C-alpha cells in the first residue's frame, strides 16, 4: 500500500443519495398483516413491499385522503 493517495481527480459516489434510512414507525397490526400477506403472495419481504409502495406514492405525488370518523 502507498503511504499517501491522490484523490484530487476522484468523483462523488453516484449511489450515495439512494441510501436507505432506518426509522421507527407505529403501524396498525392489521396494516402490517395485510402487507405481510400481500408480500408473501408476491414472494418478497413485507418491508420491501411497503418501501416500494411508499416510494411509488412519493414519486407520483399522491396525497392521502384523511377521513376522520366520530
């Protein structure tokens, strides 16, 4: 190995912005069960399915319709 390296001509990692961030999220049990069943049918992890669904919503600028019941 060299003692020093020249990084003056290096380029930024093009995939750096595509990194995922782990978060904590409270989700209803029924909602998790729904995504787990759907993911099992599709043959992929349920967290991957939820991420794909949310990513699709964000890309299409879908805004949720909130309906409050009394």
